[in-house]
């Protein structure tokens, strides 16, 4: 019994020490805001602006357009539409439902209790980012490539940002499908908030990979320009980094 108590106390001290080290590695509020909230979003915005203003948006989308067929050859491809546009949404929707159910169960299921706040933050992130993207699409001027006269459509290529009437909206900026994929970056912040470096970096890889794959599908179909996907990534990152801020950043003056 004596040895058992010693072992338990030693184990507790190690766990507390490990948690303290994780706490010490948490960024200060100013650093987190500067690097994660502002820095990443500014970088994504600069890349998106470069693609649009340099003409690379058009050059990249030209590669998917068939002048002979007067359209995007993969626009109506059955398997790409089914798997790439429809079934792939199972990933973010499934993760959102899982975090909702797990968050509700955390109050009664002891193993989930330490992750309750993280689960709810994940659920909020997966919902909020795509919701904001959907709202922005209703008030932005950019049209989808397949709507442009350059690709056999009716609309002119516009560099304007917003419209005064929803009837004038191009309903294409940001890329909502890419936003659904990039919403999985919530896994990155969840791993960070849980003090699990392995979860954190695998979560970042998963979110970026899903966002890129979702983007490529819609670009191949002629639905979006590359910059539309980067704007979606910026919106998702902004929403998620702000939601996880209380769980990750330290606020005391000594940590600033």
C-alpha cells in the first residue's frame, strides 16, 4: 500500500509537471493575436490578392477550360460531382456532428470531461467559418468562372468587392466548398488547446489537405478561382483562431 501511494504521488507529480510545461509553452495573448489571428489571415489575403491582380487566377482556370468544347469538361462529370462535390462533405459534417454529440455527452462521460471546452470550440468553429462564407457570398460581386464571357458565360470579370443588392451578387466569393474543407483546421487548434503536439500538427495537415482537395474539385468544374479558396481559408482561420483564443492564449502580463 505504501509503495502504491508513492507511485500514485509520483505519477501525479509527473502529470502536473507535464501540464505545467504545456502551460508555460502557451503563447501570450499579444503573440497569439499577432501571429495566429492577424498574421496568418494577412498572409492568406496577400496571396489571394496576388492571384487575382496578377492574372494567375485566370491563367490557372484557363487550364481547366476547353475552347473546343466551349466549357469546362469536368463540370458535369458524374463521379467528380458525386464524390468530390457531394460525398466529400461527409468529412466536415461528420466531424461537426461528432463534436456536437461528444460535447453533449462530456458532462456525463468522464473520459470526455477534460475535453468539453475543446469539443464545443471545435463545433462552433466548424459551423461559424462556413456560415460566414455563405453570408459573404450573398454580398460579393465576383462571379464564378463558368459565368464569365471569357468562358462562354454572360458576366464580365469584375474586380469590385461588394454589391448593394443581393440580386447583383455573383454568389461565388469566397469558395464555400473549400471553406467546408478548410474548416477542419479546427483539429489543429483543438490539438493545441489539448496540449497534444501530435494531434495539433496532424490536424493542420488534415485541414490544409482537405481544403486543397475541395478547392481543386470546384476549380476543375469551373466553379471557382484559386483566390476564392484562399479567401475561404482566411475566413475559416480567422473564425477558428478567435474561437480558440480563450483556450490557448495566456492573458497575464507576465506572459506577454
